[in-house]
C-alpha cells in the first residue's frame, strides 16, 4: 500500500514541482511588471477572490465531499451508475457555479466593496485609494470566469485521481502559469494598464486547463453530458458533505482573504508584500503538503469502505495510512520551514528584486515570509488531518474547527493591526496552529487516529536534523549587504550551493540518527 502511495506521491510532487517552478517564474514576471504599487495590489486582489471561491466550489470542499462518495459508486463496479453520478454532479455543481460567476461579474463593485472595504471607503470619500476600488471592480469582471473553468477542472481531476491518474490534475496549473507569463511578456504592451492584461491571462489560463482535461476523461470513458439533478441521492449526499466542508477545508484561504480585507486599510504595498511571502510558502505547501493529502484521500476513502476487512483491521490500516501521511509531511516540511526562515531575504531578493520590485520590497516581504514560516507545518498538517474526517464522510467536525480557527484569525488580525502586515502574517500562522491542533484533537477523541510512538520519535529526529541543517546554512550564508552586491547569477549560485548543503546536512544527519527507508513505509505494508 505505502509503495503505491509513495509512487503516487512522487508523481504528484513531480508535476507540482514543475507547476510551482513556473508559478515562481510567473511571480517574478508579475513583480517585474507591476512591483508592489497600486496596479500590483489591485491585480493580486482581483486574482485572489476567484481563487478563494475556487477552493470552496472546486478543489477544496468539493473534492473532499465528492471523492468519498465516488469511492462508494466505484466499489459497486457498475460503470454506468458511476457515469450517471458524475453527469449529475457536474450538471448540478456547474449550474450553481455558473450562477455565482454571472452574479459576481455583474455585481463586481459589490464584491470589491465587500473584500476591499478600505478602498471602497476611500472611493466614497474621494480619497487616495479610490482608484484601487474602480480598477478592482473592472478586473473582477475579467477574472471571475476563471472560477467556472476551474470548477470543471477540479471535478475532472477528482475523477481521474480516484482512478490513480494523479499526474493530469497535478500538471494542469502549469497551463495557468504559462498563460499569465505569455500575456505578461508579449501582450501587456498592447494594454493601457498591465494589470488588465494579467487579468486576461488568468482567464486564458482557466480556459486552457478546462480544455486540457477533456481528452483524458474521454479516454477513460467518463466524458459525460452534465445533468441538473438537485434531488438525486448521490448529489444530495455530496451536497450535504460539501456545505459544511466549505469552511472546514478552506480556512487557510479564508484567513488570507480576511487578512486582505484588513490589509486594504494599511499602506500601499501591504497586500503585495503578503502575497509574495505567501507565494514562497505555497511552494513547499503545494509540493509536499497538498500532494501527500491528494494521494492519501482516495486510499483512506477505500479503506473506510472496505468490506473484506474487519472493523479492527479497517481502523488499524486507516490509522497507519494517516500516520504515513503525517511522517511524509514532517519529513519535508521541517527542513522547508527552517530553511525558508533562514534564507527569507536572499530568497525574496533573488526571486523578485528587479524592475519595479525594489530593495525595500525585499525587506518588507521577507519579514512577512519569516513570520509565515512558523505556520508552514500547521498548514501542511491541516490538509492531511482533515482527510481523516472527510474519508469517513464527516464534515461537521472540520467545519466547527474551521469556524473556530477563522474567528481566532479575525480576532488576532484585528489585534495585530498596530503591527501592520507582519501582524497579519503572524495571525495567519497562529490560526493555522489552532486549526491543526483542533483537528488532531478531534481525530483522537473519535478514536480515528493517534500519532504513533514511531512517528513521535521520527519527528524528534527530524527536528534535530533540521536545527543542525539550519545552523550550517546560517553560518555559511553571506550577510544581507553582501547578497545585495551579488549579480543575479551570483545569487542563484549561492542559493543552489546553500540548498545543496542543507539537503546533504539534513539527510546525512537523519542517517546518522538511524532513519532508514523502512521508516518511510506504512506498518501494514
């Protein structure tokens, strides 16, 4: 079992690596084109809102609700019944998302006022940020159709993932990054404002991802005609599971969105600094945390519904698969957290300091990145631990936890206003810790999963290796003034050398501490 999971994890992580690298290239191009001024704040604002709703309607809550129910249909070995179920879900979900998209495009000023309250108040009072509100309203009309495209992309990806075809969905975001990069480089000079060009790049990226999925669905015989079926038993079950999961699985994005509302009251650049810091955190989060979570959910769902095992065997296999997921997340998350925190300024400088992205932006965004690192492990664990509930079709517990975490983020964010955008970054990290802790507590209380002694010892060894790695990297890394004097290739050379040193030190220490390949396997293999 764990060999198959490990192979699937490698496939997803490889595809995600390509996507994340291109995502960083995209961010470099955007930073060079827009910097951290008004245009940057507005574009990143208009891009985040449909992406937030994407997590609600598509990749996040929908996948967590849809995959376990689809596993039930697959268990009956009736392809026609499965096809009918997919048709009804796609038609019903697609109809809802179509209405949401249309209303949001028409009422984009209302959406901009809701999530950019500070800009809206400036517009009402004819203040200095009034331009941000009007431009955000325009860009939202262009970016919101992305939600429609990506909803069907997520549906197709969830279907293919249950068949073990993880690479297709993992590769799809590459097309979005390519579209935005292409528009930024070749099309932006033909627009009066570069942020409008980038908004059209988002639209194009969504369309390309949508078209990319269709041949793979057809090959599997699952390209079906959508049907509206609100009262269908299967759709009703997905709907029942999805509604509470809207909060449970998307609390991280909700926290970021709430921070954006608060940041609209802060100085120009706050949204951009938080965005670029978040993008650096998203790299290991997507590469390791989300990849492992994506791989184990179908396996957990199958184990929960396996009829040829006793209840004790199912519970044991389920817990061991969860434990494997936690170990894999910590194995890669610990060095990522420590390494990014130590190299925050060099990373931001190397990736983004060119064009309109200045040294002051490097320092500002690096502060946010350093603080966000404290929440990286929690962000990763949320994705894995939440699966313990979703695989059992229990979405009520995660929603209660999600609401608590969201409220804590709001309270912490308000308290952090005097500390500016850095305070908002800390609020997100702390609320993620609250979320992960409560998820784990809920799993223990329901006797679904308790971290094993093996994983506790494994984690302590990872922490020791991570600290030794961090000491080496910190010792050999040049000081910030020296980094600033290096050429771009000089910075890249130093980063490659330091990352290589970190990897060698980390894994050599793990081997010295007794970690072996067998520790990466599930006990029931």
